[in-house]
C-alpha cells in the first residue's frame, strides 16, 4: 500500500454496560453499580499502538514521533468524570482526545437545549483535564442529522465524525454532504467546520458497512483488509472505528438481552485485539494520523497540538 495513504483510527470510549444494544436492560440510572472495565481495555489499545513501528518515516529521524500510529479517542463524558487520569494518558501518548457526549443519549432524541448543554459540558470536561482545546465530536450510535450538525458547530467544535453512510441501521442518522466541498475524505461544511464520515464500501449503488465495529469482528480478516485496500485505491484516506469493550472477551454477559443483541455485542471479542494488531502491521506503510491533524493537513489549518 502506498505511503501517501492515510488511516484515521478512531475509538469510541465507552464501557461494556453503556452501549446502545444493551440499554433496554442497563439504564443510565444503574451505571454506577457496574464494574468499570474500560480503563484496562483502553490501556490495552494504547499499549498495542505503542508496539507498532510504521514504515513511512523510518528513513527520516526527524519524524521519529510519527513512527507510531496516532488515534482519535472520542470519550464519553461519564468516563471522563470517573477516569480523568485515563484521559490524561491518551493525551500524554500523543493521541487526540475528543468528545462522545456525556451519557450516550442519541442526539436526535434530545431537545435543542439538552443537546447543546451536553455538547458544551462534555467538551469543557476534557479541556479542563488536558489543558488543550477539544476539536472533535462523535454522536452516540452515529445519531446525526443536519440540525444536529449545526448545533455541534455552534458549540465550538472544529469537526464532527458522526456520519455513517450505511443507511440500513435503524439508529444511524443522515446528513446531506453532497453540496459540501471535499478534499480527500474531509468535507468542509461551513467556514472552519468539517465532517469526517466513516469509510464504507460502495458496490453497484449499495453501501456495505466497512468502517469497523461489529463488522471488523464479524468478517474474516483477509476479507476485511481487501475491502480496506479497495477503499484506499480510490480514496486517500480510510476511517476506522472500534470500542475498547470490543477487546474484552471476559466482560460480563447480560443474560436478559435478546439473542440478536448478544450476537452483536459478544461476537468474536476474543479475536479483536489480534485482528487490530494484524491490521496495523499489514497497513504499516500508511500514515496513521489523528482526525484534527489530518483536517489541518487537508485544509491548511494552522492550529496544531
């Protein structure tokens, strides 16, 4: 794979009991009663990223800091509140820390006032911990809309990364991006605000989900990587996502959950870490950048970490 290709690794940092597929059996009011496992799982991810040596800059010692993959962590405010040192560690290791809202409420299910409060407060919580501005936001379960996008921008974010073009998932939202300017895979929405949509395959007019998550666990790795290679042949960027709980095969089982929800949540958890390691090694000729850095690169922004 060509060295001018870029992969944006993104992780939605929420714990095993906070996911939408389990919400009917685990309401927000009960979260404090469950075991926190997200810290150890996120450290697993951070340590895995530190073990990978990228091949793109081995001939340039000035770029030694770029020899390790960098990622963007969209952190739930509830996690920020309970584990501030974890947020500091992400930042310390050179990754971008962004917002995932506070309690995983779907954006389009909230009133304008509720959503705006959530967006502002979750952003400020992270900024107070790392002492740096937070630029990015990802809506829980990709619950985006055109009006939600405008609200995100009005709350001081530089970009959103909530648009998943796969339209056969009941919770995923939709925005109209066809009229926006685009460079690579980064869409300029308005002035200094951008959209970073997830990467999917398009085949005969149909969208096939290929950005990661459950599909990364479901598909055999040799098939998944071929899809990523196909995307990178036509695009200069591939955007991947996963959750720390997807790397935790020993998490508790919610016995009351339906069979399909159990399948979605627990499928192949024991294989995810090894698959991500294989993914990183296979595509080690690519650049692994944070969303914010890549936007700056594409659109000539001057702010850097």
